[in-house]
C-alpha cells in the first residue's frame, strides 16, 4: 500500500526519503492465478501493483549517471576552508527530463554516505543533517527564502523574524547540523530583472559565501533567460559572478540519431519493462514499441514514465494485462508531448505524400 505522505522540504520528510527501504515488487501472477483470486484479494493485489508502477524506482539512464558523476566531483572537491568560496552546480534543462530526480537521488546517496561515516549526531551533540532541501515559489522573496531554509530544520523562531534574523538562524542551523549540501529547486522562479528576484539572486551569492555547503540548484531554461548573466547585458555580463561560480550541468532528452543513441533508448525500455507486473507481459513488450514510444514522448523521460504508469493502470483496470500500442494510444499525457506528437505525425504524412508523388 502507499506510504505515508511527507514533504522533502522538511527534515523529517527528507529523512524518511533517505532512509526508506526499497519497495517490494509484487509477485508476478499468471492470468490463471489472477482469475483464482477472490474479489478482495484481487483488489489488494491490483492496489499493490498500482502503487508499485507509480514508484518502482529510478531507472539508471546515461543522463543520470553523467550528472551524478559531475556532482560527485564538484561536492567531493569542495573542501575549501570557510574563508574561500565554494563552487556551485546547477542542473539546467527542459521540463520532463528528470532534473529533480537526478538531484534528489544524488543528495540521498550523499546523505546516506555521510550518516554512515559520521553518525546521526555531531561532535557537539547536535542532530547531524548532511543535506537541506527547499523548493522555491513564484513569489519567493529574500525573507521567504531564509524562512524556507529555517523551516526545513524546524527552527522555532521563524514567525516574526526579519530577513536578517532568518538568515542568521539559517546559518546557525547549517553550522550546528554540519550540513554540506544544499538543494534549491525551481530556481527559474527567480527573475533577476525584477527587484525582488534580483535581491534573491544576490542573496544566493551571500549564502554561498557564508554557508560552508555546496549548493545544487535545479531550474528550467536558465541559460536562455540569461540567469547566469544576472540580467546584465553586453560587456557588463562579464561582471556576473554567477557565471564564474556555477557549473552548469545539462540533461539532454533521448534521441534516435545513431546506434549509441538508439541503444540508450532501448536500454531505458528494457529496464522499465523488467519492473512491470502485468500478467500478459512478454519480453519485448516495450522494446517492440520503441519508435512508437519515442514518437509519443519525444525522448523526455518524464513523459515516458507518465505514459507507462497510466498505461499500466489502464491495463490492470481493463484486464488487458499488457501494454500495446492500441492501449497506449488511448492514454493522454502532457500537452507538450501531445503537440510534438501531432507535429511529428504531420511531418511524416508530408514525407510519405512527397515520396508517393516523386
């Protein structure tokens, strides 16, 4: 059954995420074994499968492995004394490419390693919290950013505190809990051209100077929005500290140009196929649909996982117990993928028509 609800923006929720045991994959039953189940047992089994298909774990894609390797290098080499500035990492990519998942899974592994090596309590007797994580909102101000960091730690004095006081509390939390990595998600909500956005952007630099942590930022289209240039133009852009201090890590979508690219796409399909629990599934159920699945998702792993999750739900509900092109064609996913699918289909029709008339 589903696990308890929790938020990664609170230390209790983050700890639950870090320490959670791997989910147990439901037993794969045959069609005959399914038919032999009573109505209550069948309902429980189907509920377990729905929960599993929505949470079967992170697929180790080439993109994830590459960014994890870069993050490990950045974090592990940030051993500077407090009087020196640490570099930061920013995962900058289009929506639906797994940026947040990549950052969270890296930070989870780092947290586990630190807790195993150093234990749950610091040398001064404080709670050891290797990682903090906050997600920004569309109206994030300097004060709310400081408050969100304090809220993660559960600091009691956040109600009426000023921005400066909250910043001091955040610094105390990080130092007392020996935090080494800070995740800040949805960085694209900050607009460096707006007064509040510029203040938050400058405050991020102050935090990087004052907090002995490696920041990992996650955002959408930051380079295109000149976030690294801090809103500066022309020759003034060279004065932007962000571009000198942050290492930008991209997460490209899958594509089918060339053997290695196609092999990576097929690898994703095979890995996913092994996780599914459908009574009529057969080897090749997804790989035989490689081109169709790429057309539906344009290589975006978020869209792909959504399609498979919803497809599995419908396959169980309708008793189809397998994923086919006909079944998946009845599943709607994100609008960006649906639009791309229509454009791709139209282009293919034009190509076919041109070949007929040539």
